[in-house]
C-alpha cells in the first residue's frame, strides 16, 4: 500500500469547505461523529460565497409567503422543481439562518429594530462558519484537495489527496463521505470560482454515482467587462446599448439576456444602471459593496455612465446540474456517499433555471445540514472499525490520471483546459445550442478525454491541475450529452433547433459514464400526472 505523509481515520469525511461543507461538518459532529474536513483552499475564504455577498431564500413560515416563494420559480424552472423539497429547504433555511443569528452574525436592523435576514455578506458568514466548524471539534485540512475516493465492495471509504502548499500526501479512511466541492465554472475567472472545477463530479462518477440536470448548466452572468464580479440582479435596473449608443430593445437581466448574448457575438454591449432610484442605489451599495470596487477604482459612476459588459460563464455554479441524489438525506446511489451544495443537483428546488444567489445559498446550508446528519448516522450505525477497511483508490480502476506524466509528447494541462473552454465558453456553442453543434463539441471533447487518459503533463508543476483538467473535460461531456438528450427548450437549456417547450419532456434527465457518457430521462410519477406550460 502507498505510504502517505499523513494518515487519519474518521467516521465522516467532508470534502469541501464552503457553506455546504461547513454545515455538513458541523451537523455531523453534533450527531456524535468524528469528522475531518478537507478543503482545496482555506476553509472560510475559498469558493464563490466567501468573497461576495449573496441573497438568501429566507421566507417566514407563513402559508401565503411560502406559497408565493415556491410559485415564483416554478414556471422559470420548467416545472421540474419538487414542492416537497422546496418546503423542506425553506424550513431548514429558516432554522439555519436563525441559528447563524444566534451564533452572532450581524444581520442589519431597520429603524424599528427588525432584523433583516434575506442576504449574507460572504466574508463575515464564512469566517463565522469556520469558527463553528472548529468549535464543533472538526479537524480541518486546508489547502488539501482530494484526488480520488477510496472504496471497497461495501461502498466509499474515504479519500486521498495532497497538500498543495507542502506537497505532502494525505489519506483519510472514513465510513462515509460528503462531497461538497462546489460546481464547475471552468476557470472562467468569475469571482471566487478559481477552485470550482467539477472535481466532486468526477470523484462521484468514478465511484459509480450519477448526475442530474447537467443540460441546465448554461449559466452566464452579467458582469462589467473589466471585473470578475457577477451580480446579474443589479442589471434589472439597467439599460443596454449598442456600440453606437442606441438602445438594444428587448435586452434585460433576466428574460432579455439572450438578446445581449446574440449582440455580443458581433459587437460590444454597454450598460448603464439608470433605472435605480436613490433608495435602490443605497441598498445596492449596502448589500453588495464589492460590486462597486472596480467602478470606484476606475472613476466610473455606473448609475450615470455607460460601461462595457460581458456574459461570464459560471457553468454549474449558477446552473442547476450536479450529482444526482436519491432521497431526502442527500444520499447518492453509492453506499456511504452523500452530496451537498453546488456539487449536488439543485433541480429539486430550482428546476431547470438558475438558483441565483438566494436559492443557492439556501440549498447549500440545507443540503449541507441534511447530508451531514445522514452521513453521521450512517457511520455511527456501522460502528467502530468500519472506517478501517483497507479500501483502494478508484482512479487506478477507472484509468483517470491523478498524477502528471513524464511523456514529452503528452498534452499539457493548460492545453486540455483551453480546449475545453473553447467548447463551453462561446455563446454560439453553449448558449444557442443545436443538435449538430452539441454533437460536434461532444466529439472533440471525447477525443480530449481519450488523449488525457493516456497521460497529461503539468509543466507548471501544479499536479492538482491534472485532476482539474480531467474533471472539466468530464463535466463538459455530461453537459453536452444531456443537452443532446433534451430535444426542447426548457429553463436555461436553449435549443435553436427545438425552440419550444415539449410538454412530453417534463422530466429530469440523469447522466453518467466516464469513457462512454450517457443520458436518459428520469421518469417520476409526480411529473407524469401534472404537466404545465413552462416559461422559455
């Protein structure tokens, strides 16, 4: 057996230190489990939430308010969300948010002294969560990405990885594993997404888990062309302009984003947030101060001056695809393996439409709680010694590399990543999809997969990039395989050759496979009996 610089045992291993991972670790520890959390970056500062502000799907337990909250996204999501899951997440988000307040998070008070809990500032939130993780007795391994899962005939049994600062290797044997590694933004440089490369999807697929909703991974967010900050909601109050200064009719933050994407194919687009009144302007600065940093630095007033905008790809970070979960504990098909946050499919509460910030944050804290609770109960039920099963790493069996090759004729990680980005970033390939375009991209991605399985060089010395390149390639293949399966336009999935909703396709699509990818409908009774007209 390979010797590791650090070998540990735990009941529960949580992979990922964002909000869902933190909630999973805290909850598992409170159930009495011995928990280890490994994070690719530094738990509390890495990931999409930590550097920014986020809305929160916090709704009072009032029947009318809850009904309105659920109804607001159902049509946009193509009626693929599940009301049972929505209610469960609303309940847990309400409880967890109040718990955050009790822990000392400084929610703002209005002039009447009422606490407003519909948004969170990432730095303060995640700093608080790290403290709570430590307080719960969880051991944290920072800068320690997982490179493969361990498993035996009974299911998953831990993971191995490397400390990307010291280069020391580690192995954690655990009875259950929670994957909370976030989504995949394909290194698009959107704020906080530099560590979100789909690693958890690949880990889960190697263990035999499926994915769901991967066709709904076409999330492009509005951003100033000179900034990584994506806050599409702010553009609700914007007017969009052609290069000649004339207004782009039909362009908008939500329903008019396709108009912007089509215009960007031929020329620069400019915006001015000129529909915001003074109250909205003040609220924007208070809620998302980081949005204004680059404007202030460049001396641009976004409320009175035009500025260039782009649509920055955020993949499954804002899209809804992810690891398929099979029940309300966030379990996967693989014994002992759970998924949470952006790593898990968000279709259950968002359907085929982006969760934006609010639903994503609610899903992260709720699915983290559910998976943490369930993974601890699973491990404690199996009892002492169940983590020490001499399990083996899965990458040897799958043949997906986790180390760089020394072959001089092998492609470099940067070559693979650029080639994948060339298939998923362009609007005319991913936003405006056609069967022929998807098939052509998938063919090129399959060729990349065959190449990388022969070995990848890491000329920059960053061996973690080997797994990241493989994970991004795999994720793109599942996206396009699922996109080919859904021959209609629904939610975020837009087919130029099938521009309308097909009521007979009101079902979710699961996908999977490594060397050969596949996708197929997941027919559930709840969707076959009630069909509604979805919004395109």
